[in-house]
């Protein structure tokens, strides 16, 4: 289709002298989408570890009802940075990384549409993250007003300190936003124009559909957050009064602008995870993806509906009744396309031939836990119930079931699944399973207790609490530490396998999809020859993919 | 024949699921604190209903997954196809239409209960000080304050609640007569706060510069805690107040007695500001200083807002 344009790009690329095993290229300003993808994934994983450490400190404080581990300003700074890092420096940019790696391969393209822009998008990220985290070193520390940064509380800063935590927070989030916008332009263009001959929209993998939907949301909604933050910066540092209630400003307008982006952000994070499920579940159940077209279209459906639901975060913000009711209806509608996805996954697995390797365990575990996240989400959409549990741990439990138990599980599924493709080596299956079970048990121990705590009225963001809430909190904290431990076998496995793992064949899982037709790892320009697509996706009925390749790729740990 | 058996099994499974999820829905009442207002009962029945439906969906799908894991395993190294079916229009239509109807039903149920809460007085009325936004938020016809027997002013600031009763008596305890509609007229001084008593099942942000009304009808005597639910800065966790629901006689008695015996109370935030607890990590980062209020119960018009 637009295959010619991708060949033109090859001309003005950097010289091809980067050898396959030259690790230095991962520290260079490379324009290869695969290198950039790996750079994103590794960088954001480091941020994930930092965010996780902060979470464990928070949980350490919450083991006992009293405030005895962290003083209050520090605690407030920790949950602010924890939430901010996890969202803006882990899940969203990790998705940009894995999408960067996979989308051109899945489309049969040689690279992203704008390779240089791609490199710039990535290189904005590490300095912004370091800037944000370095605010711990300021005399009065980090931002302390939560990742929502609601005014007027976010405007209460140490007098006489123009450079303060809040200031740094705004600047880094705006920078990260700029990087995301650049990325979004690149993804949308790539998906529209760089598809291989024969790769029609309805032959694209669902992963690509979901990346397209998520990146469209970035384009449409992110400017609203950027605008809000710039106005907030003016209020903070230059004496304007956009959001100051006692000086004719309106703090509620900030909430509208903020959630207009930050609700869809949930789907910017979740859609790629749904895409990963749609790749992994069919491959390990040897079934075509059940209802492929509806699942593909449901991605767009989720994106569209999610633009119109932001007020469900503001049901108690002096929001008039008509608005509450209207947004209750729209919020509940999101359940329809997401339901279609969940049914499709289950039907794919039903009456199949399951292979329970690590990626499949993570995908099934994540899909199962998504059900609890989704159901509690529908509950929260019901205004009368939300008015009871808003700002309690019920909400914290709900969104961690989504962001950790679904999305982070999907991310692990993706890492294991594409590890052989990316590194050319197999990971150790046994350690993968250990990692899965520790994570699955830890995740439920950590986040399930938050639901009953919230129902009983434990407010979020408190550093000390009524002793009657202690029981569930102890379980959640121990679960949190288990989650911390669970990451160790993962890191060991990744590094060990990268260095000593068995060589992987091109298609160790006998999966369909163009990325499996090239070598592991793929060459600089992805394909020896641009493939021509002639078959539907997820063609697991086709004997071509059912033949066993003569290799012993599977016993990774042996 | 075996097909018939399969359908029979599925029907049996669904029947069991229905019973189990109904039972779980009934349990849901006990997961929440006692119901202390007329509103609370409505909210709880909505939650119970949502829980039953949610349990049905979760158990149904997780059941299918677990069954698959147990019975549909491939022999090692068998990479042949499971079954070639790529979709089924009828089934897909069904599972799009069914959730659509289901969520519409849930939304209408929520809407109904919301209406009933409104009649009870949950609906807040927002008055504005700033003329600029009047057209947007001005009380529309259905936003009329509901009749209430008492009006209590609620003043909230970092990090302190106080309440002014109709006789101009001000206290840091909230006393409410049982079974009477009481209007709370809420004012925030500095930042956003949120009025939240878990047993009341309601929550309302209080925005500085706006007067926000909330009408409650407590139905159960006892002592509860009012919390600030919206993060309001350093000493947020310490910001609660005692709520007493009592008979009208006791309420009146309290009003007349306490105002003759002012007591000094300890504001927790102030106490901690002057004497921070010994924590393992100390950052010493900046915090807004809480204001001391020496007298807990006093009879004086406050000019707080
Ligand atoms: C993918 C990973 C995660 C994401 C995206 C995430 C996201 C968030 C967000 C957005 C908040 C709200 C912060 C705020 O209120 O300003 C939060 C709070 C919190 N998270 Fe996480 N989180 C993740 C993992 C974890 C883990 C692994 C733990 C436990 C060890 C954890 C424990 C907590 C706790 C205790 C809070 C504080 C709740 C509160 O006081 O409101 N989170 N998280
Ligand atoms: Cu939302």
C-alpha cells in the first residue's frame, strides 16, 4: 500500500554500521524504532522500580494506625510522586515503548513514519523523569498535593521559594506531555500510512487497533491537561487567579480540564493491555481470536465513549444533578465495548488447546482480575454509590485492580511473550512461573483489602487511621512487600536469560502475525523483504503455523 | 444427545450462579458501616443489587476460564489448532445487546435511587458569591432547597471543623436531632474539603467562595465520625469531628448546657504542629501552619468565611 514511502526513508538513515550485538546503540540517539522501543521499556521499568519503592514506604506507614514511619509532609510527597511516576513514567511511556517496538513490525513497515521525531520523543523522557524525582532534594521537598494537583491546595507553597516541588512537578509533567504528543502523531501516521501491501485495517492485529485508539485519545485529550497545568503554573508563579476561589478564580474548572484528559488516560493505559491479551490468548490457546472484528472495533468504541465520561470523577464536586445523571449513563456505557472484549477473550480460550507458558499465565491472570476492576468501575459510575465511596480506599482498590492487576500483568505477559523476538534468546520458564505466582498472589493480597476498607469508610491519602481499619491494612501491606519481592525473580530472569538464555528461533510460539516471520531479533530494517499480507489475522486454524519447528526452544530452563 | 447434556449442564451452572450471586448480594449489606440516615438504606440496596450482578458476571467468566485451564490443556508439543471458529454473529450480537440492556437497567436503577435521595434532601444547592458564574450554577427550578427543621452552619478550614447552631452557639462537635431534616450550610475557608460521614453514605465537596447546602435526615442515634474526605494538606489525616445523633430533647439540652461551660479542646493538627510525633524518617518539609482556636465551645458569631 504505502510501502514505497517506507523504502524512501531508508535512504536518509544513519549508516548501517550498528552491529546487532552492539549494546552501545541502546545508549545512543538511535532512530531505529526497535532500539527506541527497548530504550523506553528499560527506562520506564527503572521508574517503575522507584515508584514501587515509594509504594512500599507508603504501605510501611500504613501497617499501624499511628503516624510513625514518615512525617506527614513526606508521606504526602510520597503518594504524590508514587501516583505520578506510576502513571506518567511507567505505564503510559512503557506502552509507548512496546508499541514502538511492535507496531512497525506488525504492520510490515521498516520503521515508524518519523524516526527522528521518535527519538526526540524518547529522549525528552529521561530528563523529565530525573527532574521530577530530583525534587526530593529541594529544601522543602516534592509536590505534596497528589497527582491530581487540585488547586487551591497545590498553590500552597513555601513562601519565597520560586523553585519548589510543585513547580518542578508541573514542568516535568508538561514535558512528558509534549513527548507523548509527539509520539501520538508518529503512531497515528504510521498506522495510517506505513502498512505493508495487503495489510488492510481488518487484517491489522487487535494490538495495533488498540494502539491506534489510545494514541488518538492522546491527541484529542492531552492538550486539555497541558493547558490546565500551564494555567496552574501561572497561578503558582506569576500571580494570576485562574483557579483561586477567593480571588474570582474557579478551582472546579481545573478539575474539568484535568479529568478531561485523565479519565481517557486510563484507557490510554488499558487499551494496549487489552491488545496484548488479544495477541497472547489466541497464540496459547491455538484458536483464532473469537469475534476479531468486534474486538477491533470495540477498541475504537472504548476510546470514543471514554471521552464523554470525565465528570464521574467529580460527582461530589458541587456538580449539578443533571450532570451527575448524564455522566452516570455515559460512564456505564463504557462497560459495553469492554464487556465485548472480555467475552471475546473468554470465548477464545473456551474449547481450545491451552499451553500455559508464562505469557499465557500473566494474560489469563490479568484478564480474570480485570473483571473485578471492571465491575467495581461500573459500581462507581452509579452516582448514589459513588457519593458514598468517593475518595475512599474503594476507589484505590478499584483502580489498582486496573492499573496493576490488569495493565501491569499484561505488560509482563508482553515482556515474556516478545522477549525471544526482542533479544533472540529464551527466558527461563520456571522462574517466569515463580514470578507469576508471587505477583498474582501478592497483587490480590495488596489490593483486595482496599475494597472492604473503602466500603467501611477509610479515606484515601491519610497517613494515620482509626485502629478499627488495621486488620485489612496489615494484609495489604504484607501483600505489598510480597509484590516488592516478586520483582526479583523477574529481574534475575531477564538479565540471566539475556546473557545466557538459549537462542530463540524466529517463531517460538508458532504464532501468527508479521513480527514472527522475521528473524529474532529482527534485522535493522525489520524484514529482508517487505511481506505481502494475504490472510486474515489470528489464522490459528492454518496448518502453516501448526507445524512444529525442529528445535528445542521450549525447555528454556534446561 | 451429548449436545443436550451440555446445554443441561450450562443451564444448571447458570442456576447455581444465580443463587450464589444473589446470596453474595445479600452479604453486601454487612460490608458497610451501620445505616444512620434515610438515604443510607437506599444506597445500600443499590450496592447490594450491583454486587449481585457483578458477582454473576465475575463468577460466570472466571468459572469458564478455570474450567478451560482444567480441561482444555494441550498435550505438550501439540501445536495443532483448538477449533477453527472465528466468531459467531448471533453470539456476538447477544453479548453486545445483553450488556447494553444490563447497564441501561443499572443506570436507571441508579437514577431512580438518586431521585429518591433528592427527595430526601441529598441534593445540594450551590450559592455563589461570584456573579461571573451565576448563569451556570444558579439554582434552577429543581434545585430549590428542601424544607428543613434546623439549619446548622458548617465551617471548615485547614485542619478544623466547627459548627454554628441556630442559637448562634458554636462548637466543634456536630450534634443532630434524630429523624429531623437538618440543613447543613457549609463554608470552606481556604482550600477544598469534603464532608463525609460513612454511616450517612454521603459526601460533598465544600468549595471556598460558595455556600453549599446539604440536607440530612439522621435516623439512628449514636456517635459517629465526620471526616474530611478530600485531601486538604499536611494534617489531612487528623481532620475529623465527632457527630452525635440524639433525641430532640437531648439535643436541646446539649445546646443549652454546653454553652454555659466552655471547654478548651485540643486541635489535633495544632498539637502535632507544635509537637510532631517521632517518626522514623523526618523530612522537615514546609507545611501551612494550622490556626489555634483556644475555646472549643463558644457563643460568638464567627467571621470565618
Ligand atoms: C502499576 C502500578 C501502579 C500504579 C499505576 C499506581 C497508581 C497509583 C495512583 C495514581 C495513586 C494515587 C495517588 C494519589 O492519591 O495521589 C496510587 C496510590 C497508592 N498506591 Fe499505587 N500504583 C501502582 C502500584 C502500586 C503498588 C505495587 C502498591 C503497593 C505496594 C501501591 C500502593 C498504593 C498506595 C498505598 C496508594 C495510596 C493510596 C492513597 O492514600 O490514596 N500502588 N497508586
Ligand atoms: Cu474515569
